[in-house]
C-alpha cells in the first residue's frame, strides 16, 4: 500500500496561489501521473485557493490550510479556510454564480474543480469558513508506471 501525507499553511494572499498549486503538484508526482493529470490537480487547487483569497477573507487577513493524502492510487486534497464561509453552498456551486460580478469573476471555480477531479465536496468549516475536499484516482499498472 502506497501512502503519504502533507500539510501546508499559507497566508491568504495572491502570491501564494502559484506556490500552493506547485507544492500539491510536486507531492502528487509520486503517483507517476501524466502531465495532464498534474495540470488537472494544479488547476483545481488553484481554483480552491483563489476562492479562499478572493472570497473568504474579505474583511481580515487569513490562513489557508492544504492537506493532501495519498492512499494507493488516489490523492485526497482538503483546502480549508476560517473566513466568512459560504452562505448557500448549493447556489455557489452553480455555474456562473458569483458574489463579485463587478470584479470580472466568472463563477466557474467549483465547476472547474469538479471537471478536473473525480470527487468534489464543499462543506462548512465550523464555526466559520469552508472546506473543499477533492480527490483523483490514478490508473497505475503493476510496474507502478502510469498508463496513458
């Protein structure tokens, strides 16, 4: 059984978005992913972290926590904030919904995450904030190399 774990805490500022996506992308390389699979994971992480930066901490500085776990041929990723939370998660998950239309936000973040990952769950982080849980499976043959 292949297993590993990482935890990263970063300040919720835009310059940390690229760092977060790179760290998670590098972490998942032990599963021998294709370049497309790494790109998918990095894009989903980027969307989740950007949501925290733009929406969660409107009125204060904050921290984003990223946990990733590898179990066999699957990566689980949790991105947590303790910001203002999402008032209506179902509405926020609808394509094109945005709370910031004046800032050229497309409202496609959750849709993008869902399209690149095998599982996406959005939950309240009690007592405040949001947790985004994502996972992706990798096809690994008996030699440990990823199939294309």
